[in-house]
């Protein structure tokens, strides 16, 4: 008795159907992978800079962050970069400054909120830190953290996150709007939470307060 096999046409149809299914499923799969990696990567990037600052305190016998790293001009965050980051931490992180401009899109699309950043410090860990003197205030030095360098998607809240280096907490890196942010505790609630993203600058706080997880809609 002859066993019935598959015809070539049947095999080709099956392969074609599998291909269509893969095309439909792949974007969602890639999105979920991206989402699952973003939170832990951001937490590592914060920890890396935190640890480098702590190491600098020990090695350089620094006792007061704001006096040592703030610089003589209280209106300019360049004090941290020139006094502390450049001579000590840059070498620790293996960071190289990149003068290329990277354009970041806002989370919810559109031209409003497009951000062009230049002069970031790319580390051997794959993170890029941008120190922004334009957003300097009495609380600390603003820093934008790209968790995957200039690799896409280059979207605020997906691979670029906001934090600041606190004067009051001796150089601790604080995710913007997190519970540990004394200036805006839990500011992410209602702005970057499970319901929606209306202000992506607070997504850093959402990730920090939720144990490194992205709970907001991707």
C-alpha cells in the first residue's frame, strides 16, 4: 500500500502561509523584545554613571560634590564635565565624545518636540550620556541617557531617557520624576503610565519606580 505524501504545491502553499504569518507577527515580536530590553538597559546606564561618580569620590578624596564639580559658575553645568567627568569618570567608563548630531523623535510622533543632541559621551557599555547645561538648575545637572548609542529607534521614552545628577545627594543619578526625585516625586503618574504617554520625559521615573519594567504603552 502506497503512503500518501505531500505534493510540491501543498508544500509551497504551507511555506507561503508560514511566511505571511511571520510577516504579521514579527513587528509585534520585535516591539516586545525592544520593550523588554529598554527598562533594564536604562537602569544599568544609571547604575554605571552612579558607580563612576562614587568611584571618583573615593579616588579623588572628594567630600562635597557641589563644591568640587559644580564649578565657579553656578549657571553652567560645564563645571561637572570639566572638573569631574572629563578628568576622572570618562577614563573609568572608557567614554569617547561623539560630535555627530543625533535626532530624537518624540514618543507620540510629530515635529513638535524633535530633539537634536550633539557632543554625547559614548561608553564602552554602549550607553551615551548628554550633559545639558541649558537645563541646569539649582537641583542638579541634567543628563539625557541613550541606552543604545545612535542605534534606532532614537525616540524619547524608548531609548532616550531623562535624569539629573543631584547636588543635594552628592552626585546621585536620579531618574526624572521618580519617587526618589525630591523635586517632582512620582511625576510620571498620569504622564507616562499604563494608560498613556503624554510627556515622555517622565518615562525614566516610571521605569525606575516599577523595578526596571516598562509599564506604559509602547
